[in-house]
């Protein structure tokens, strides 16, 4: 499987899903009075046809799919940390979760416990000051009130 | 006379202390994100949009616009000193700018890009001043068919200039149209593709999608590649002023770059990045000594830097006169105008003259501020660039998280950003570009409305797009651009992209 083939299959599935959804759940309407499904249906058809062109082109391509980056645990960890931040933000509160998040990521690439802990704490407090106190963003508070 | 009255009124607005302050903050932050690699103006404006909710519409837009053209100034600094483009429109500046730095001529390189940017930026605002009001009048005669055809043309231009295959760029445009149709259908009021998820009821948020595609995915890629240590050239505090010989070589490139940049900036989809590439190619072609390019030719810095600034000015034309964004940054500005209760487009000049003229005149002031600001601050930016990426990236991610959350105080928007961050990372891996997706997502709902209204108008006949002359012209141009690659294989575009180091927006 080449990279183009893999991605073409993904977008083809994406296009088919949206087209069927537009056709069955929404209404296409008539040309005189197009309904809510009209535009997404045809956008989906165009995407599907283009995916097919890419798919046919890719069959001539002998390149093998290789995704070195996906194996990197570091990336998975960063992506996981981002998701965890979002899921825990409203339970733990902004300052706590921000401290933990910054500490984890600083430790990841830059060694040194003390440096990471101090920078994470300063970063969390400074961003709280900037966004909550100065810019008046409504950041969620946790059990500690911040 | 109308224009001079407008200008006078605009300066009254833009020179109010509060607006001067916002303008200053905007261009300062713009220079900062321009200098920092991996954080572009689109993500930065998306991030700061929520913080402008409390400000007046004029102040907000003045600041956000300042970030955009400020970034064009800042990007060149990093290109010249570190050989990494600070942002995408400064990619070509690396070639000769960094070569000059290696010869100990970082000062004149930085100087000429600042002066070139100022001249081009100002020239383009002058043209914008005179062109925008008359274009807005023309635009008043546009009906739904004209708007639809123009948007088709815009998307086609964008995909024509795509770095990778045009098929993939068109696919991303189609996918963007689908993303844009999530939420409430504006005509029937029906929910579409929301799958019962509360966050999707209002549609996919532009801010989280842009921060995912351009912010998060960029950080993931940088982490994977592992930024190697780069040599940063110390800049002399003096010697930033180009010599008389430098000026002689640069004057014409700056003027050519300004003209080219402005017109490419006006075209929906082309923008500052393309403008800088084309300007470089043109300078190399007209030069008597093309072999000097790549070894530190000052024309190779002056032309592209002028072009990207002129393009930033030109990009405001479609936004202010038609209400159509020319690129991702203009898309957020469009969103910002609408959040502040303004309808961008032909009527903006009539309905909100303070905003229309205030933005335009603030750009004269902002460009002057940037020239004064930029040169003395270069040593500070050089020090900032020495901060290791290992320390910088957690904070970039944090800003994205806060930004996506604070638009509507909804964790769901953060999840949308996360999904598009991962998608954006995979798209880069599989050679897809994010820009067509973003632009199509923004203009999708407008395009759909124009299409459906046109069909209602014509009782279901597509001939309406060809029987009206202006609309037919747009469609014809789009068809030509789609068919051209089949004959010419886009050799020129491909060559331009491969001749420079890789970097995305």
C-alpha cells in the first residue's frame, strides 16, 4: 500500500459516508428548491471522484507505506497529554492541570527536575494572571478555587 | 474627494490613543509570532481573537490586522539569522538572506527587508485606499451567481498554486466544503452532521480547526524531526543600514515585488507565500547576473520581502469589498468582524465607515511603527531565538489549549482542535495541505447559500452562471486553471516549490 492509496481509501470512505448521510438523513430537494442535503451531497460526490482518481494513479506507484513518526512514543505521549488536559481541565481546575501538563512536557525533552518544576509553576501562574486576571477569560476552577 | 474625506475620518479613528495602543500591541505580537518558527499569524490571530471580545470592533480588527502584517516583518529576521523561516512567507528569504549573514552582511539583509517591507506595505495600503471604495461599488451589483462563481474561482486558484498534487488540493477543498456544512443549515434551519454532539450544533469552530491544523500539527512535526541546534548569527547593533550600492540594487526589486505582491495578494487563494516565491523567480530572471542568486544577492531578499508585505495589504481587498477571505488569516478576520456584529462586504464602507477607514489608515500607522520598532529590537529577537524548542513547545501547546477553550468556554472546542491537530499531522505525512481545507470550510456556507439562491432565482437552471457575463468570466477562468495542468503539468509551480527548503504555514 502506498501513501496515496491509503489516504485515497480514507477520503473515499469519508466521502461515501457524507454523501449517503446527505441523501438519506437530509433532503436533496429539487433543482428549483435545493434542500439541506443538496450541497454536501455534491461536495461528497466530488471528493469521492477525486479520491478515485488519486486511487487509480496510486496503483501505478510502487512506493511502500512507511510512517516512522507514528512509532515514536514521544508523539503519542504529547497527543495523549493534550487530550488528558482537555478531559481533566474542568475537574482539576486550570492552574493545577496546567502545572502538571507543563511539567510533564518540559521533563520530556529538557532534563532537570527542579528547572521543569519551577518553570511549570511559573508558567501556570503567569498564564493564569494573563488570561484570567488581565484578559478576563473564564478559566475553569478546580477544588482549590483556582 | 470622497476618498480623502474617508482617509481623514479614518485617521481620526486610528489616531485615538486606545486604537494606537491596540495597533502597537498587534504589530508587536505580529513581529513576535513572525520571528518564532512554528507559530504563524493564522494560529496567533485565532488565539487572540477571544481576548478582543471586550474591545470595540475597530480596535479589535486593528490589532488583529496588525498581527498579520507584523508577522511579515518578523519572519525575515529568523530566515536571515537562523536559516529557518519564521513563517511561511519568508521561506525564500532564507536563500540569499542567510547567505548574506554568513558573509557577515546580516545587518544590510535585515535592514533592506525592513525598509523593503515598509515601502511595499505602504504602497499597497495606498493602492488599497484608492481601489477598495470603487471595488466595493462594483461589488454592490453582484448577485448570488457572481458570488458563487467568484468563490469557485478562488478555490481553483488556491488549488492551482498547491505545493503537492492539484488533485489532493481539490480533495481538501471538497473536504473543507463538507466540514463547513456541519451545524445549522442557514436556509432550512435543519441540523446537519451533528450526530447529537452539542459542540457541533454551532458548526465546527474556525479557531479550533485552524489551531489544530496549523498549531498542534506543526508542534508534533517539529518534535518528530527534532530541531537540531542552529547557529545564530550575532547582529551588530550598527550597520543595519544598507549601503548606497545595496539601495541601487534593491530599489527596482522592491518596486516590482510591491506590484506583484499586491496583485497576487488580491487573488483569493494566492496570498503572501506565493507572492514571495514568484517575486524571487522574477528577480532571478530579470537579473543580469542570475548566478549570484543563492550566494547572498540582496535583490533576492528585497524582492520577496517586499512582495509578501504588499500581498498582506492586497489580501484586505476581497475581505473589505466582497466579504470573501483570500486566505486563512483573512478567514479569521472575517469571523472577527462577524463576531463584533459587522457584515464584511460591499456594504461595510456604508454601514461601518469607522471600521472600514479605521482599518485602512491604521495600516499606514502600523507600517511606520514596524519600521521604527523592528530595527532596534533585532538583538532582542536574536536572543529569543536562542531559547531551545524543548522549552518553547509546551507553552505553544498551552496557548493553543487556552485559545481553543476560551472562544466559547467549551472543552468540546478543545477536542475539535485535538482532532484536527492529529488530522493535520497525518495530512502533512501524507502530503496534503491544510490551506484549501480551511478556506473551503469558511466560504462553504457562503458558497452554498449563493448556489441555492441562484438556483431558486433561475428556477433550477445552471445556465444562470454562464448567461451573466461577470459570472461567466469567473467560471471560464476557473475552467482554464483546471484544464491548464493537463497540458502543461504545472512545471513552473512545481519548480518554484522544489527550489526552496520545506516549511508549511
